[in-house]
C-alpha cells in the first residue's frame, strides 16, 4: 500500500516578517492530483497568536486532505433515475393497473363480450406501446417461473381451445374451467400448460377435479417470438381422488392426425417485466399473464 505521508507536508509560508507585529501570511499545502490549496489570509498581532492560527489552519488543511482521500475510495450509491425514466415507470405502473382492472372480472375471458374484448385490446396496446419492443435474446430469464393466465381473448368463443378446436363449456358438457398456468423453464426448454378443470358427474356423485398438464418444448425463433412443440398430456385427479396415479393420454398415430399440425404453435411476447406478460398468438389471441 502506497504511503500516505505525502498528505501531511508542512505548510510552506509564502511571505514572513521577523517583526513581532506580523501583518499577513498565506499558507499552502499540496493535495493529491497536484492541486494547490491556498489557505485563507491570516491577520494577527503577535507571534504566539500567529502560531496558534497557523496550527489551526494546518489541522484544517490536513482534515480536508484526509476527507478527500477517503472520498476517493468510498462506495457511492447509484444515481437516482432521471426524470424521464421515473415518469416512464410511473406511466407503465398506471397502464398495468388499467389493464389488470379491465380483465380481472372476465373469468379468464369466458365472460367477455364484444365491448370487453375491445377494452382489453385497447388497454393492452397502450401498455405495449409504452413498454417498447421485447428482446428475449437478452431478457429470456424473465420468462422463468410459473405464470397464471389472467385473460385470454380466445376464451370468449366459449370453448377451452379458444380459436382452435376444443371442448365447449356450458350445459352440453359440464366442464368448469379453473386456474390456468404456464410453467416455463428456460434451461431445459420445458413449456407446460397446466389447466385445472372440474368435471360434472351424475347425481349424487360429487364433481371430479382434475389437473391436465400439456407438456411442450419451446424454442426462440425471433427476438420476441416463441415456438412450442407438443409432447404429451398428463391428467392428475385432485380433491377426494388425489391418491390416484396420474394418467398419460395416448397420442394419435401420425396417420390419423389431421392435416393441420396442431402439435405446434407460435406466439409473440409483446410486453414483459418481472410480474406481467402479454402475448399474442398465431391466431390472434391476446393473453395476459401474471407471475404466480
């Protein structure tokens, strides 16, 4: 460690009088960085008074130098955000609240009418515009975790498949949709859609609660676009039948599959932060997720 002795050089007097009635003197000391600090001019009448003031001035100079040296190695807090950054953060928070308030009472979109769809679309576009483009090549880690579906515009079609074929909800099939999740692992590239369902049963039997997990693998095919490839579906009973083992549904042979490949799909992430995500599917579905 370099010596700090250079911080304590004795003051050098620029002028001095041998008379006991000394009128003025200036004191200097050399600081790090070749900065010359000139002490204030001292006026006094006696040598004893002069010595006291010089000593006091020397102590103040040394204290200033020590504080300067300490300040050079101190750890500083990061600067506060600028006014524009702070204003943008506040605007995003306001637009997020507006979007979540718009879709929160729509039963994940199953209860949405045409007016509700338009309001949700407008609120999502406002947040997407302020948030700016999403770059998953940089922010892929933000996808990690379990996300809860808050809204899907596709569910307004009253089918669990959205704009894709799916079982209808209502009186024809007594299916009640519960929570819907997406579980994403960015390391293993696992992408699971998890759906909680309640299946009606003939009276007096209670309804059957099941959880269906649709396992996929995903890959990034653009700065904000993701492709998912279906692998398998596993159904697990819950509630009173939770002790039953999970059941893996068989896959259709390739020869019996429809011409359209429903095993894969694409969607674009249009807004993403630590707790909120907006996606738009390849068939126009708007989906809003919050971290679970």
